[in-house]
C-alpha cells in the first residue's frame, strides 16, 4: 500500500474533494503510474452526477499522463521510468478488439464503468473501506493510478504532459471521428457542433486533412474565435437561422457534420444542415433524440455513432503525436492548466465556458 491523494466524489452529484487514500501495488498485468497531468472532460462531471450511489465513493478521471513507477510481473509493454498517457480499457481478445476496434470491446462495461476491476475489487481504499475506481480503466484524478497494461501508451519524454493527457480521450475522440470513421475527401465540407475539446480536435483534424470549408457552431464567443484561429472558415452561434446559414456556407449542405453536444435539438439541426447523402457523426453523450425518418431516407443521410473516435489507441495516438509535432494538431492551444488541488475551480471554469480543456497538473 502507498498513500496517495485522490479527488473523491462521495455521492452522485457531490463535488470532488481531494482526500488522502491508500493504493495497492500493481497486480501481474497492471502498471503503477505517477500522474503528471490529467485532463477534465464533461464526461467526468456528467458521469459523476448520474453515477450509481452503490458505487460511491468514487474516483473519476480518464485523461491521464504520467511516468511509470512500477509494473506487474507479466507486464511487457512499458518499464519503470517510461513516460505514458492513459486511455480506456479493453480486453484485447474479443471480436471487436481483434478487429482493431477496442472502443467497442465486449467487456467495456466491466472494464471501464463498474467502479473497479472486473473481479469486483478496487486498488484504492479510503479510511479502511473500498474506494471505487477504474473509471475508463484508470481513475486519473489522483496522484497515482493502477492501470491495466492495455490502457498505458508510451509517449516521447519531451511531449508536454498537458498535451499527452487529452490524447487518451478528447483528442482521439474528436480527431478519430474525422480520420478513422468519416474519412472525408479533401475539399469536402465539414461542420462541427460544439467547440469544446472534442469538437475542436475534430475541427483541427478536418483542417489537417484538407476539408473546405470547415465550420464550427458554439454559443461561446471565445470558443468561436479559437475555432477560426484554428482554421475554421466561419464560426456561428446556434441561434435562429443556423441551418440556413450552414447550408449557405457549405454550398447547399455539408458533406459531414460532427455533433459533440449531445443535445437532441442540435442533432436534428445537424441533419438539416447536411446535403443529400451527407454523413452525421454523433459523438456527444446525451438524451434520446428523434428524427424524421422520411427526412433521413429522402436525403440518404448516414448516421454514425462513434465512441473514442473508433480508434485503436496503440496505433492512433502515435499518429496524433505526429500531427502535433507537425503543427497540424495544436492541442496546447486548447489547454489551461490548474494545480490538482484546485480541481473544483477547473471544473467551474469548464462549465462556464471560459476554459476549453482544463488540465490538472501534479507536483513531483
């Protein structure tokens, strides 16, 4: 056991409170990582607020970066001292994992959302009682995390930790939706609904692949300005007349729309903004949405549901690092850092729209 600091949610909807906790040493296929950075995503807050009470207290966090401190006896992918980013957990042997689509792993629920390991245990404890963990296979809102080796990806030592951390979720979700699933042809039009970490990652990937025009939609003026600074031809507020404006900007309708907000009304507007045989990628977690089926049929719209950018992180994260190195995926422009102990302020800054991607940093 070792003493760690962890941001604990004591009940559904409760604020994160940084507490002292105990962490087990890694099991044979697990890796102990000392965190250097952890991104905050709307998913962390949304899941915290709806998390089952019987799985609390709980440690969230799913965009971690750090250094390996210890490895289990059977681990071969990393060694102590390696710089790593953390990503979602997958089994590696099911049909989807074998086909290089681990985001749709058959064991995803048990590995990522059960509040612990698949056997029901958790490596963390608080005041002598189990502290639920294993969120997206990691629970990176802590000074240390015990992670299965499939969720640990080596990264170059000189890659900034605040850039490495978002690669594990928001970076690969947004960019992967464009590059892995939609695969737009150069010159095709693409609209991004929502200019948060996921949406702007999708936007940067679209610009990098030669989409034209790329258009962003967001209610926050500073995010719209950032979107145009990252290469969007235009950035619009989601008011009346949005669909008509998007159709005008894209010459009769977009080839592709990436919907990241999870809002039903935005998904329906996205369909209206598409041209015949256009494609809609639904990325944001949200409520039930209904569509006019005849409208979809008449336009030949294809709707994609996409998790984690449909990426194989071991292959795709190195590709994203290459794009970052070439200046085509400047994730650092999305990031604002906060000390780990100020996690409450970081969450508030994200929720009020003033910060796109808050990243918690840890002292050595």
